[in-house]
């Protein structure tokens, strides 16, 4: 041995029975181990290396070997464990080894094996929920999902994608920019689930480009009837928030889609019900005279502000509250509320699919179910004759549709005629846009025009006067050319009226005929006031009215809102 180091070798030989599948009779297996330690031995100090060699040799049990072979011959497969062989030997010794016993042995073993495999699959599902959904679920719920997978009704890939979608729907992000959820609007799903919701279902919310054009002129600041007075970068801030958030993701339709999608995931059995809360905030354009939407799923958290303006109809955003971004978001909501509407707190505890559907329907139902065109009081009786109960955009009866006297007309301008309230034939006229000659050509053929040929909200305008204002802006630019001080006008006059016509639907078929169409000069109309005023009707509802000049007499012009038939619009 070398100094200060001793190598001690120890050899141990032992005998044992190896597993039947691991060895043949007489087969040996050698195992070597090594252990290093410091210390003293036999009066010597140093580092010792202890090496051990273990020899294992298999000796077959003739009785069990015979039993195993008999098992294979009878059952048709290798035994899974010694317990199976024991059951086989017991049945044979008792003289009960018949066909039914063999089947029972096979089934018992197969069932145990399948149960173990199933438990493993359920564990995989449980782990998937924690990883992809961020929440654990019960074993019984996971077992139900595993059953869908094993039956072929669901793949693991589909499950993972569904859980990622669900996590996004209820996500809570520390980054405020990510906290604004932008959801794709599925108009077919919303219509099928909840019916019509006016222009919202077709994306006719505010058009920020139109607002920007108005802001770019001095005209924008002359009166506030288009919008609450905005100064400096306020409008830019609003536009940036909306554009950065995905447009329709801020709309009532967008957020209703979000809740509806989450409800569908619950109904499919992929997201558990009653295990988490849905909390959020949304803001809605309302006015002090308009009934506050009520629902068991949300409540107002700010006061209603009375605004004289209203160029934006509704701005809504639904987010998960209680995050690090919450304080900042509340400030944003307060800013919105003071200018555009009122903030509401959504709170659905232990959410179920039915509750989420009801909440989505409730929010969706606060949208406007009316659409507008500008009309002219040619009859001179100081009101516009319509078939509905009111001409207001928002009505005290929740915009109930009156079927009597209604017509089919493509008021939303999306190529799909819908049943709407209409003019009642009292000689009042719809103001039409024939600057491209489309209305004249239609009058000479099939008579079919749409809301885009009128002056209303279709096309992204908050109301018909916003569309008229674009013509007025151009008129002011032309008049201001070469002048140091811009010329500001508030009414369309002269050549600015070219291409605008009056349509009196005398036969009430919602189709234009040549005899129903008149140029404004032929009617003695020389001026149309672009800036509207809000006035109250006998019901306390707000009407959007201006005036026009006919044969030197000032008469009523109004942006009339027709209610839409929910059943027809659902198609």
C-alpha cells in the first residue's frame, strides 16, 4: 500500500431470486459499488476507498415457472405481476379454473391497468389547466375533460387553445396597455343570441377621423353642440386610447362578444363554472334625462353628467379590476365619464355560463337600437311625422319598435334591408345625398337606395349633422382661400347645397321614384343650419334639431331616429 492511502477491497457474494422477466435460470448479475471516506483503520490514518462486489444469481422456482407457463397458455398473455399468478394458482387448486374465472382474472387485471392509465391522463389534464389556464380545477372536472379527449370529441391541442383563449378573456395584466381588452366582434353570434342592437352591431360607432377633421378647423370650437368642448390634446388622447385599443374592442358589441365567448367555453365543459369572479368597469354614454341602465350584474360608480354635446355615442371598455393598473384605469374612466358618459362596475361572483350570458345581454341591451336620417318639415307643422312613438335617439320605453307602418329599408347601409319605423306620409321629406347621382339613377331603375345615401349615422357618423359638417368644412375652406382671417359659416348655402335633394316617400314603399325626388332650389330651400340644438319633447326625451330656410321662412330640420325591429335585424 502507498503511504497515507489504503485501498480496501471487500467481496461479498450473495444469492437471490431475480424477477422472472429479468433473468433465466442460472443467470448471474454483478453489481459493484464504491464508497470513499477518511479515518483510521488498523492503526492507520488516511483516505479509504471501499469497493464492494455483489453477485446475484437467479434460481427458478419450478412450481412457479410451471404456474406462469400455465397462465400464459390459459389467459393468452404474460402475467402483469405475482398477484395474478397467485390468483391463478388459487383458482386451479380450488378446482374453479373454468372459462369464466379466466375471463374474470383477465378483466380484473385489465381494469386495474386501465384505471392506472386513466389516472395518469387525468393528471395530465390537471397539469394542463395549471399551466395554460393559470388555475387548478377539481379532479372530477378534469376527469370529465379527459373523457372528451379519450372519446375523440376533443384533442389536447384544442383544449390548450381553448384554455389560452379563456385566460386571455379573464386576464389581469400589470401593463395598462394590455389591460384594455380588444375582442373581435362576432355580429352573427350576437344577433343570434341577443337580437338587434342598431348600428353598433355593424360597427357604426364614432368615426375618429371625422372628429379629427372637425378638430382641425376653427369651426370645431365655435359651438359645442357637436361635442363637449375639448381643448389641447384631450381629443388626441381619446383618439390614441381608442385606436391603440382596437376600435371595436371598446364598443358594447366587442365586450358583449367577450362575455359571450367565455360563456360558450363554460357551456362546452372546458372552463369550470362557479369557481371565479368576473369583475370589470365599463363606461357608457348616457345623459341625465335618460334612464340609467339597471342590471344585477353592474351598478353605476360615478354620477351622471349632463352634457349639452354628444358627438360620440358610446364608449365602453371592460377590464378586470383590482390590478396594479386599477388606479390609473379609474382615472381614465373618470376622464371618460366626465365627458362621454357614466362608469359602471361589473361584478359577477362565482360566474356561471348563464350569468355571463345574462350580463352580456344586459350590456349589449344598453346600445342604441335606433338609426337616423336628417329630415325636413316641409308640411310646416313644426314636427316630423313618423310611424313610431318618438323621433328621439334614446327613448323612455327602451326604444320599443312600433310595427304598424314600418318598412323594409337598408338604413344601416350594409346591404341588408331591415324592418324599421318610417315617415308617416305627412309630406315631410328625407334629406338625400345625390352628389354622385346615385339616388337619381336609383329613381330611374329599381328605386333602391340605402342609409348611406341619406344624412344619418351610417358610415361612422355620430348623427346626420356630422356628415353635413364635412360639406360645411369644405365650404369654409373655399370661402377662406387667400384670406388672412378664415371665413366661418354655420349653415350650408349656395353651391354647397348642390347635389342635396328632398325625398318624399308618398307611396310608402321605401323606394325612391322620380316624382318623389326634388332639388332643394325647386322647393325654395336656400339654407340648412348644420349645428343642431338639443330640445326636449313632451316625453322629456332629447331631440336633435336645427333649421332650414324655405322661401325666406325658417322651418324645422331634425335628425330623426327610427327604431329597428329586433326580430328582423336578427336575420
